[in-house]
């Protein structure tokens, strides 16, 4: 493996792992490394991580990347780094920048007890938040902390997002940017600034907020020597560090670079990983009176000053992995059983995948997972296929939220690397899909922002594939049966 000249580093802080991705000046990923960590659940419905585990993962992945860089051309240099990561979470830090308690993450549900108070926000203020009110976003989490952990709030000098805290390890900065800020439920999508009403409700003082900067703005420099051991390639003056962006916003940045001629204003992006995100880029912000209901799409800022709508579904690859383990199969055998041994419709077996409930877009927060329609005709292969069909039906139901959409559909994410899964989606949706095979798209987007911060243009190389529906479409009755099974748990609820 050989790389010559400048390359740009993207750091992606995921929910369960951190990835480093190096993109050369030609737009190709030339090296990467990752390290994992656990999400701790001290009580049912809680989701936390000690930020020191993120730091340890950064050090570990950095050492691995340094070893791999040793095999590259010695002339490589790393002028800049960008940071991206999971949205919505809260890291409370003291005057020294040290966390005062473990970070509370987006799957956390403890703030459900505060949602009634948030529902009492004035109609105008609530509609200007542009988002449904859910427990895993920073605003309700902060309300919960104020009520149940006042000592933590009293010790907090600054409220940070997860990726901003990791970046501060490199620079010591106290900043954030709008793609993360707009995902806190503390942001007014009309004024494009903090919402005074939401800040008051969450008991946050303006002094506890980070300074707002642009996603590609340089916020410091680092040699990375202390954290990752990459100083050999950082140069004598160190690497420039840009603010970066939220993981989904950075993934959109990467996709736009990979497909610069696409009609993004008409497109939907389906990103599949542990969860499923269905996005409509380049939308106009406006007050949303209907945001009193969970089934309204989220509205978030991107890294370029614009906005995107998103339907966020918690149960994607997560549910598939659960079924795979339950059936005692390797991933390859799981896919092979579903693809080769069962017919569309899975002999009547219907799988509902909502292991952790949902946000109201496709199912209610109280929904669960399970099979129905089981008969002696259903074997392991049918159970496997029904899991993938349930996954594809979930994507279809999420896309129906955008009922006026007729444009192109872009497909990305680790959950659709398997060609058979992409074909199943094309058949269930009855549409041509454009697959953009970017591994670690969020980290690549962070690298694009890093390059912009130092005045460079970074292209993104991806071998795009169009997936056409086959001649064996999914029977409509299979989708109807799935919808019936989902609706037994009740529709999405209002908060």
C-alpha cells in the first residue's frame, strides 16, 4: 500500500466504537483503524459511556494506524484532522474539561419522565424546535439531570456533545457547531440559534454553552503525540483540527463529494447500520406545529449551513444481528439461509424487529420484537428470511413518511454491503437504488471538512452501483401482514 503527499484524517466516535480513517488527496481511503467500547446500562433504559473509554479507544486506534502508516510512503503528511460522532448525547465537564459523570447517550430513556414538562412548552417555541420531543436528546436529558442529579449540574462548567469532548482532547477547545447543536432539542430552527425557552426549561445557563463555529473552521492544532502517537506524520507545527460535525451530517458531506452531480434536492438517502436513517437533504427550515407528534421527521443542520430532514429508526442491523445469534448462525450462513433457501413471503412468517421500541415513525415507543404467522412450513431459513424482510419493510415504512418523494434513492452504510440485501430492498421498494459504497462515510466526511479547513478540496472516490428491482417483486400481501403485526402494538403516540 503506497500513498504520497498530503492525506486527511477523520475521527468518528460511534456509539460502540471509534474509527480513524485516512483519505489521500486523490479521495481514496488508504488506511484506517478502530477500537471498540461498551455502552453501560446501570439501570433498565439507561445508556452511558465513561468518556475515558473514548480516550482509550482513540489511543488504541491511533497506535494501530501509526503501525499501518509505517508501511506507507515516508513522504506522507497529515495537515489536518476532522472529528465526527454520535448525536444527541450529553457530556458534562468541569473547569478542567474533565467529565463530572459518565456521558448519557442517545438510546437512553431515563428522561421519559420529563417529557410531559417539555410538552408544556408554548406552541410557538415548541414548533420552532423543528423536532419531535424524545427522551434521548440533550434537552430532556439535561432536565432529568437537573431534577435527579443536581450535584452533577452544579459541577458542570460546560455542556458538550460526545464528539466535541473527544476533539477537546486534541485542542482543549470549548466550541461546537450547528450540526450537533441542532440535534440537542435546544436549537431554534427558525433563528438558527439557541432557543431561550428550551434552555430555560433544561436549566442551562448561557455560560455553560460552547462557542459556535463553522464545521470546517480550524479550532486548534495538535501533534497527536500524546493521544495517538501519529506525530511523525503531523509535521513540526502539528495538524490543524477543524470543528467537524455530527455523524449523519458528515456522512451527507461525504456522499455529496462522492456524487457531485446528483440531484440532492430531490434525493432520499437511506443509511443503514445498527439503526436506519432516512434523510432528505437540502430542505428549508420552518416552524412545525405538527412537531407535537413523534412521527414528524427530525430537522437538523448540515455542515454547509443548510438543513436536512431525517426519519431515525433505532432497529436496523441491530435486530438482524440479534436474530442471527438467536438462530446460531454465522453472518454468512444467516444471509445464505435467507437468500437461498426460502421464497419471498417466508411461508407466512412475519418478523417485527423493534427490540428497543421505536420513535413513532414506524412503530410506537412501547413496541417489541417477535414472530407471528408461524406454521409447520416455517423452518430456520424462513425465520432468517422473515428477519430480512422485516428489516426491508421497516425501510419502506420509513420512506413512506416522505409520501411526496419521487426522486433518486441513495443507499449507504455497513448494513447494505451484502448485495442480496440491496436487491431485497430494491424489490420491496419497487425502485432503482443507487448504492454508494463508502466505508466509514462519516469519518470520510470529517476528513473532507479537515481539508476544507486548510484550503484544500478533497474529492471522494466511490464505485457507485445502481440496483434495479428484479423480476420477483415482494408480494404486497407480505407487507400488509407486516403492517398489521406492527399495528397490534398501537400507532406512534403523542408526547
